[in-house]
């Protein structure tokens, strides 16, 4: 059973994600976060000590899923299977954590001033590992010789746009909110473009070498 402390922290964290996503760090007030969470303002300071700490908690709430999304790259697998699983994980993050995703995107666009050195190290190390995997598949002839860096950047852009630019997507599609079928169509489309565009060989072919970091 969830404790009152855990429940209150979750309410505050969710409210903070929405407020930081809508207004940015500087313009967000702790009183607005408390009001959205339905809790007294002192509770925000009781659980998180400061607005800065709360902002970092919001970043942490998205960094962990982003790292976890790369799990398919961390074990042996064919590129078609790994990239499919990765793309689906990234789409799921955009759907389930849209506000935290926007906060993360804004943080990156401003030079990541609030990311810790350890968080930056983890994210960069995982990205380099993923790029190394893609390069090893290219070297084995399992996919076309595309630039592995820009392939990864393209997947990030294609999947994260469903969180970071949800207003534009909703406007174009004429929907107030995207539903299950929309996210599934998005995943299938991106997977098809990546696998076909990279000329991924059939999954029956053996992956001869393990992934390695660059």
C-alpha cells in the first residue's frame, strides 16, 4: 500500500512536471505546483527542500526511463529486434511521461545546466554504446552503412516529437488527445522507416559480434 508520504511526493512531482513543462524553470512558482498538486505550499519544501531540488527530481524521473529504453542494446540481439524494441520504448516514454520529456528537452536546449555530471556521463555513455552497436551491425553487413550517430539522433527526434510537440500533432490530426491507435501507428511507421531505410537484413541472420562502445 502506498504511504501518505509517497502519495504526496508523487502528486507534487507530477504537478511540477506539468508546471515546469508549461512555464519553464524560472517562471514556475512553488505555490502553483502546490495548488496543482492540491497540497499546502509548505509540503513542497518539506519533501523536496527547494524548487531546484524538485526540478532535478523531475529530470531524474525521465532520465531513468531514457536509460532503461536502451536495454535492448545491452544484450545480444539482431538489429531488427533491438531497434524495434528501442523505438517502442521511446514512444512509450513520450506517451506516459510527456511533461517530464518536455522538461528534459528544454533542459538540453539550454545547455543542460541542471544535469549532474554523473547523469551526463550516463546518458553519453549509453548513447556511445548504442552507436557502437549500430556500427558493429554495419561492419557485419547486417544493415546499410548509414551514419550511426545520425541514425540515433533521427530516432530520438521521431519518437520524442510525440511528447515535445504534442500540441502541433493534436492540431494537425484534429484530436484533443492521441489514443492507443495513434501511438501504435507512430511506432509502426517509425520502425518501418528505420528498418527499410537501413536495409536491415532478415532476423534469421546471425549476429557474429557483440556490441561495443565507441
